């Protein structure tokens, strides 16, 4: 089902809004609307901006019902101290490194790779969520089979989930 985007602002107005705002979360919402206006498919927007389908559709509905004001009014509740922030490039580099590996991998192995490459400790659940958002499959932290089929192992390795 494709949502119809209301013609409330031009792309130039959206670009100006992004430049004038200092709120990164709001900028991300406006970028989402701008990409949708340009005709980028919703799945591509979600993958590139690393947002969930629910978040994407919620932002589109908010924009359609109240324009930029409604997007700006979205407040995200969370921990009082806030969640730790991680740069997206860290995870993209990890996935690129994993694509080159010829062995099984797991969330703990990815955590070690992030630590090695960027000296950043990423919690297990955060890494698991990023892997899921990037539509990768992953193996739990258990040993590989003793007499496993090498061809099947290779085909399992880091396949993007088909949806």
C-alpha cells in the first residue's frame, strides 16, 4: 500500500527547513518527507535512513495531517539520561567487513569487531537491533556443527533477509 503524500511544501522549502533547524531528529523526519516527495521508494528510504516501517508511516501520516509543525511536535520519550548515540558509519563499516569474511559470525563477534575498529562498546541488544534493521540474518553465539556442509555454511553466511 502506497501512501499519498500531501503537497504541503516544495522540495526547496524542505531543504531550507533542514538547513535552518538544529534538531537532528527533526531534520531526519524532514529528510524522510523530502525523499518521499522525490519519489524514492519507502523501503529504500527506510534502509538508507535506518528507520522502521512503523516510524516511516507514522511520520508520513503526521506530515499529511499537520505539515512541518506536526513533524516538529513529535517528542520521543525515553531514558532521562538519553540513549547512547552511535554513528551509522560504524555499523556500515562492520557490515562491509562481515561481507568479506568467510566464516560464521554472531552478535558478540560483531561487538568485538566494532571495539577493534572504533574502540566503542556497543551493547548486545543495540547490535542485534542494528543487524535486524539492516536486514541481515545472524547466528546466535553457539559453535558451528562438527561435520557441517561447507556449501550450506557458505550460503548461510550474511544473507540479507528476503522480504
